[in-house]
């Protein structure tokens, strides 16, 4: 594989991304719409528009940033997708004009920033682009290290008559880094979709947000604003400027 960088995941998976991942449930769109307060909204890692398109249909002034031209090309091919302003680049730098009433990053996409330094840089740039009463929202999983055996994980996610899907991962606990491959095996051959992430614990995320000038105001376990507990598998965390 060529050197893995910020755009590798999107460039590899763009052709099948919308087939693998269904449209979001309405509760996520409703919550983001509520937090937007009809203001300007920026999505980090907008991709094919899985979240952005439903928000635009609700009349939200949505903007995006993404490192993968191929993912954005898929967005542009959708109805009204060409009308969403998108900046191509590493979203840790948030190179966009103006300030926003809501900035959000969902579906674990924040973890695609593979060092603590770039994650903190992203949060600092988010803080600089929020309005005085603006909101930052992140959706991410809570790390489950129990799924690794001696630092590795192999899991069959789908077994069909003509296709097998396997997730293979290697865990570096010192760097909180997981390097993995989605492997698709068919009669026609093998396809590889690489993914590298750096996970963060919710407490670490809160600390980095404080350093960046933001404070946690809400945390839920799902888009219905369910109570977050030690058994929650993911979190929806909401921050405002300190």
C-alpha cells in the first residue's frame, strides 16, 4: 500500500461508501438542526454528504471540508450537492472563511486525525471559527480495548454465498492508534480498504477542548439524548467557548 495519509481512506472507499453506510436516522438530523439555530453550519469530513444533504433539505446553511476529492465528487453528483460550499483539505486546519454557529464532526471521523497534536490543532481551529455562542458537536465511539487479543483483532462482519467481509486491526496502546483493513473477498479477487485512527477517551477529549478554549456542556449516549454512562458504547459531546 502507498503511504497512508489524510485522504487515503476517502479515496479508497468513495465508490462504495454510500452502499455500505445507510442514511442517518432522523434523530441525528433533528438534533443538529436544533443546535444550528438556523445559523451557519460547518461539517468536518463532509464526505459524500450523508449528513449534509438532509440538513440542507431542512434549509440549513451548511458548509463542509474534506480531504478526499473523490468523496466530494460523490456529493457533487447528488441533487443540490453542487450547491454546498466545500473546502478540500485536512480538516484539522479548518481553512474556511468566517465563523459558524455550529461546527460538527460525526461517525468517528475526528479519530482520522492520527496524533494528539493534530487533534488538538483541530479543536483550537474549531474554537477560532465559532461564533460567541456557537456550538461544537462530536460523535465518537468509546474505546473498547477488550476487542483486541494480544494487540490484534480479526472479525468477520459479513459472510455471504459469494462474498466475505473481514475487519482486521492492530492496536498500538502507547499511541492509541489502530491500523486496520476492511477486506472484501469475492470470486473476482480481494479488495482492501485501509483505515488508521487515533482514538481518544472522553476525558482526554474534554481536556484538549479546555486547552483549546472550549468547555463541555452536554454529553449523551445517542442522538435521542440518552443518559451517558460507563456502559455507553459511544458519546455525543457538545462544547461551547469557555
